[in-house]
């Protein structure tokens, strides 16, 4: 059971990360802002996603 739950959570995290990166790239923010947000999402996986959902470019 432990492996299955971890696998599902990992898959959900991967989907959310890809979704965030696609939304960041498609936003109207400047190039520097996009690069910083993508780096934040990739380098701080959970915290970066939470910060992006709360404060990211719309």
C-alpha cells in the first residue's frame, strides 16, 4: 500500500508541476519573471508550487 500511495502522489505532483510550467510559459509576464518562477517550481518542488498558486503570474 505504501508504494501505491507514494506513486499516486508522485504522479499528481508531476502533473501539477507540468501544469504550472505550461501556465508560466503561456503567461504575459516578462522573460525574467518566467525563468524565476520555473526555477522556483523546479528547485523547491512542493513549496514552489504552493507559492506559484498563491502569488504566481496570472
